[in-house]
C-alpha cells in the first residue's frame, strides 16, 4: 500500500519558519509539480538495477518515447531532488504527444527515489530487470572502476562500496517497490530474456508502458550481443577528475558539453588505456553466490520462476556488458 511521505515530517526540525527536513523538501517539490503542467513528468521508470541492459533499452526506447536528453540518467530522484522540478523538466525536450519516461537504474536500490517518485507520479509504471547477481555485480564494478568512481580491487570494493551488494538485493527491493506502487504497477523482466528473446522482451515492456509494439531492427539485435570494451584507467586520478567534472557540468544542465567530449577523440585521454580486467577468483565468486542465495531463493518464490543457475558457483562468470 502506498504510504504518504507526510509521515516523514517527524524527521524534520521545527524552526520559526516551520518544519525543515526531508518531508519539507519533498512536499515543496510536489507542490510545485502540482501547480504546473504535468506534461513533462514521466509516466514510466525503468529502474534497473544497474548493468541489466538499461543502456540498450534507452537506445531502443529513445526512438519511440521521450527520454532525458542528452544525458541518459538525470539522477533527479536520488541525487538532485533539491534542484527542483524545473531543473528536472528541462531534461525532456520533444513532441508533446510522446510517452515520457526515464531509464534510471540507480533508483532501484534508493528508498528516497522510490518515495519521491510515488509522491510526484503516484501512477507511474515501474520496470525492473533482473540478471544473475554475481555477473551483474562484477559488471557494475568494472563500470565504476573504469570511470574512476572507485579506486579498489574487486575484493576491496565488495567491502567498501555498499552499492555493489545493496543493488543485488532483488527480493528485498522488489517488495518495497510492490508495497509502494502495487504489484500491478511493477513489471519484472529478466536480462536473459533480453539476450535470448529480445522481441518478446520489448513487447512486454511496450505493452506495460503503453506504447505501440515495434519490431527490433538488425542494428538493435546486433547491439544486444556486442561487448562493451572497458579497461582499468591508465591514470585513476585523471579519470576520476574527468568523471567529477562531468557530474558538475550535468548538475548545471551543461550536458551538451559532456556529450561533445564523450563523442570526441578527447575521451581516450580520460578513459581506458590501462590493463584489462581479470575475472574474480573462484573463491570470490563462490562467496558472492552464497551472499546472494537467500535473495535469489526468495525471488524464485515471489515470481514463481526457477533461478537455479543464479545459485551455483559452478556457473562460469560472465562479463557481458549491460
């Protein structure tokens, strides 16, 4: 059952000017949204978690719906909520009659994002895509390490970066999305279906978010099986500085500058150049399978789907991009 965020007011502080705190922030943005046109607020969110084919989905859906441009992920509901609804709306530029949405994989594990979406867009359609959690966590590590977001080895990152494990708590987080939006408001899909039955995969999503079905092109299908080339950064501090600078530009709606650099030869100065990633040891993979096993078993019951291959350390670790 959807809960009102007004209950969070108790977390704020009483001052001469009124209540301050998380509830005051949320209700103020909600008031602004209700007092202005809802045309540019999304009606659907693909919330990931990360590394489950969301980049591919963004490419496919951007041709048929209105998504943020040129930045794929606004991070509004988890990182930039304080910038206000006008800042968020400015990311959507296109035809008035298009279905509006956002592909936002960082929202999956964020309680703040979930509750804020529920307050501003209570009837939003939510799409979750699940992938073998051990494959996914290593893929997420590679991304974060390649972009200088973290400095650690994989074994160290598992200890020091909570997102890696937290975003793999599929059953726990899915129940929270169900409780907020209702089971009928949340579609669960699988990364394996994207790779093996892509047309079926996009048909299900199209039906759920309310757009006409469409046929995938040869180019769409080819990109599913293409492997993203990522290596360790040649210079961690240079790569990290570039990533932080890109985030600074995006926060100030200077996304076009980031896009220009990303698609120019300059990107080679900031990304890559280091040694290739090596797969985790068999011992580390076995440990991760045990960590995620309770979540996988609960998800099997929730979705009535056999996920045996997600529970065995004998399965060869994959590193396909997603």
